[in-house]
C-alpha cells in the first residue's frame, strides 16, 4: 500500500484518539484536525480524502452531518460501520461527494444498508425509498452494492467494486468480525484504485474578478464562471449553479454559468459557484459580497438659542454653551 500512496503523491495522516475510553472523536475534532493539516502541509484541496473505522467511522459520519462544509472532502469512505449520532445523511452531500461504506455483514450490516438507502433517497429527492436489500442476491462472498442515480436502481456485484459514476456504494464482507471492516477494506487494491481517481473539478470565477467586492443596495452584480473536470473537459452549464449556504445547506439561487445578483438588504453575502461532474464530484469558488446601504440621508437639527438665563434671585445664572 505504501507504493500506492507514494505513486499518488499522498500525504497520509492518522490522528489517534486521546486514549481515554470515555473520549470519542467528534465532528469538531475532525474539522480541527483537517484545518490544521491544510495549514501545515502542501495539501491539494481538490484531493482531500476522509476515512475512519469503528469509532473513527462514527466521527467521520458525524462530520458529514454536523460540519458546515463536509464537501471539503473529495471522497469519503468509512469502515466497520458505526453510525455516530444518526443513520441519516445530509440530502445534498451525496450529490457532490462520492461515499462508500465497508463493513462485515453481521457487524451492523443492516444499519449500513439503511445509511446508503437514505443517501440514495436524498440524491434522488423524489420522496421514494431506494432499498438496496430488495434485489440483493444470496451469497456467502464479499458483495458491493452501487447506486445509479441515472436509473434510480441498485446493482450488486461480487468482490470490492471500484466502478465510478455511481453513488453511494456499500461493500459487505461475510461474517461478523468487526476488524474485517477495516482490515479487508484497506488491504484491497480496488479501494485505492477508486479513491485516487477522485478529484474535485476546477471552478473559476470570471466575474467579479476579485474574491471580495462591494455593491450598493439595489445594484446588480454580474456573476460569470466556468468549470472543468479532472480531465480538463468543460462541465456543462446544466451542472453549474450559484448557491448560498443557509443553515449549512447550499441553497440554489440560479443555475448556469451566468447570473445577476441583487438585493435590497444590506449585509455580507457569500455566493458560491458550484460545479458537479459526472462522477458526483463537486467543488465551488466563492465571492464575498458586501452590500452597502447608500440611500440618501437628510440630517435635521433644531438649534437652541446660544444662551439662556435662569432665575437665581439677586444673582441670575447665564449658560452660553450646550452639549
């Protein structure tokens, strides 16, 4: 495996739990470590991969659900399934980050199936259920289920399947040994073949040229941009969108490579041009827009007399300045 990492110019970082049995990895802990790694090393932000096993699996899954930007990862694969705080997933994440679970069939395999079913439903957004177990063949060997959003169907294959362009995926190893969830996964070359093919698109903003701009309330700002996949092919306009995060969820404002931005509300807005390639790899370029309130303002003053005399018996008091 070391040759695989070297040939792909990979930096492999393995953070460890503090050792306290009551101390578990958390979503915030994953974020802190990731931020430190990006600052400390020469990291290609288009190729950040997250993995964890057992308790680490739960932490990565919580990171997917709780972090403000889990799509910083180009791909996520987790082993020896433990669901963390929830079996569910952010409905939007599966559309932009390839996701794969490895676990022994008898080691919470049904819970892992529920997780990928939930992600498949989120990708489709139809309100329907997409149950991978419905067409699972009987087998005592390693099996991989892969979901095709194009057809809305699950396909099962034997062994660890490195097929791209499908999302999510689930590999079940026979038996119930917890350690098989990571030992067998990390030892399989098909996993690494798949992983190092994952690279986010390149997204470029043409307008505005600066990453920080200011406009007045009611002004119109022209937004333009484009994107290319990892092989240098232009990503279609239909796969581009202008979004703004609302409660950590990217909310689409417009689609295509061009859009107009205008608002009547002053404040700071962060708008993202998002691109997704055919293998569900997403990336974004951001522009921070400061919206200023420059409506006419008329100041009105009512000046008092320059002095006033107050009664004071035989000695009146005169005040000649006002604060």
